[in-house]
């Protein structure tokens, strides 16, 4: 079962050691996608699996890297035109 971090009582969940909520998100080519609004956690695995951007776009964490204060989404060309 996957729940939004904001719906959980536990507030200190991190992805790669950081809370990226509020960080800007962009593609690897620099196209701005918006701001990370939620970190979605798989409660069975107890790990963050999806980042939600602007309460709309859902990006699996295996498709992102973390830069200096920015989330970089990879292989999303089909979503951004």
C-alpha cells in the first residue's frame, strides 16, 4: 500500500537521506517540471517510491537523481513536449 507522506503520522521520512518536499524538479535537459509536493511511501517496504510534483505528476524515485537542492528526472521526454 502506498500513502502520501503527509497522510502519515511519521514526518521524518527521507529519500536518499533528505526530505525533498519543496524542492524544484526538472528534466535532465533543464525543463522545469514544478515543485515536489509530496513524497509517496510504500508502507509495506517502508521506503519512498514516488515523488509527486505540483500535486499532479508522479515520478518514480528510480527515475530521479538529487542535485544540489534540485530533483532531476531522467527518461521523461515522453511526458514533456
